[in-house]
C-alpha cells in the first residue's frame, strides 16, 4: 500500500511539473463554444498550452449534433463500416461517432468537460437567423447562462462570425454572447472571437456581424498564437503537430484532413470583443504573453 501511495505521489508531482503556472498568478479557466464537433481544432494550440503548460482548465460547449457531416464521410465508411455518406445512415450514426472523435481530440489538448446541446445540424447555410429559428434557442440560452454562472470562467472563446461563415458558427457566437450578458459585469468572462490567419498577410477585416452589435470587436485588439513556434531538439518541432493530432481524430470528416499543416505559418487569432471594455485588456494581454512564452 505504501509503495502504491508513493507511486501516486510521484505521478501527480511529475504531471504538475509540466505546468508552468508561474507565468500567471492564477490558473486560467476557459469556456470554448463551438457549432460542430471538429470546430475546436481551430483553437487547438492555445487550448493545449492553457491546459498542459499553464495548468489551466478548458471546457467545451458544443451546439450541434454534427449529423450534417455525412456529406464528407465517404472515407469514414471504411473506418466505421457504415455507409455514413448516405444521408439517412449518416444522420443516424454520426452524432455518436463524432462525439467520440471530439473527445479523442479533446483528450490530446486536455479538455475537461463537455456540454452537448445536440441542436440539429440541418444543412449548410450562412443565414444566422434561419439557424436561430431552427434551434431551441430559449433552452440553449438558459443552459448557457447556467454553465457560465457555475463555471467562473476567465475567458470564453467563440468563433469569429464573419460574413461568409457558416450560419451555425455565427449562431454559436451570438448565443454565447447573449448568455454572457446575463451575468453581472464583474462575473463575466472575457470574450475572444477566434479565427485562423495563414501566412504573413494581414488577415481578414472584421468589425461586427451586421444586425448583431454584441459581436462588435475592439479595433486593433487582436491576440495571436503562431502554431509554427518551434521547440524541442534543434527547434525541429512546432505546434502544428498538436492541431494535426486533433484533426486526425476526426476520421469521419474527410475535408478536415485537408487542413493538416507542416511548417506553414498558421496563426490562431483571438479578436477582443468590445463588450469586455478596456479594463480587461491587461489581463488578456498577460494571458497571451504566457501562452506564447510557455514551452514544454
């Protein structure tokens, strides 16, 4: 018994030794809100650094059941031995399959809890209003408020709702923002809306989604983590490895595999929401300084 106890203590100590929480004077807690069970790959490197290197906690609120992914499931047929690219079969089995894929990827980056809302993944549309009409938004709103109240999160990551984006992505951002506004200002998480920037270009232009003033971002306040940041022997590794591992878990979704990266510059951008006010800029800047500084 004593030997087992000592082994447990050693393992706990070893796992804690990987975390660099000394870079911050707190352990950051993040709620990630996404639409589909692979959208989290967008945030994967920052999530990994938060949980594994900064001793933080990340939970995921997933809006849809992912059934609409049957369109891209042809190769998944051979993995799961089902004709998933046939609509009636895909809609039946993909919700369960894609949850398993999501949690396998989540284990890699250290996601702690999952909140499944199982809203219909009906078809591709860029119309956010259609999405909000077809989802049970009243129930989603109430549950999101409850999660935020109980979670005591420092940050909430959403998807940046730019014009040409999937309506489900836009709706997930709107619902997250509306729920956050139900909390007293002093209890609200800092909201950051995420997107990927590739290469050395300036990236996209965004102010707010038309008709949804709550999505407005603060001009010039974008925080970044470059996945091509190197580490390890001779700096031969980078954080594209983490995102590739996550992407590889989503085997039912063929087009996801096309997003694999090698040494290319892929930057996770986090746009600072205007609702946060200027008073939260310092905490956000310190968090991303730690994210960028932390190394295995």
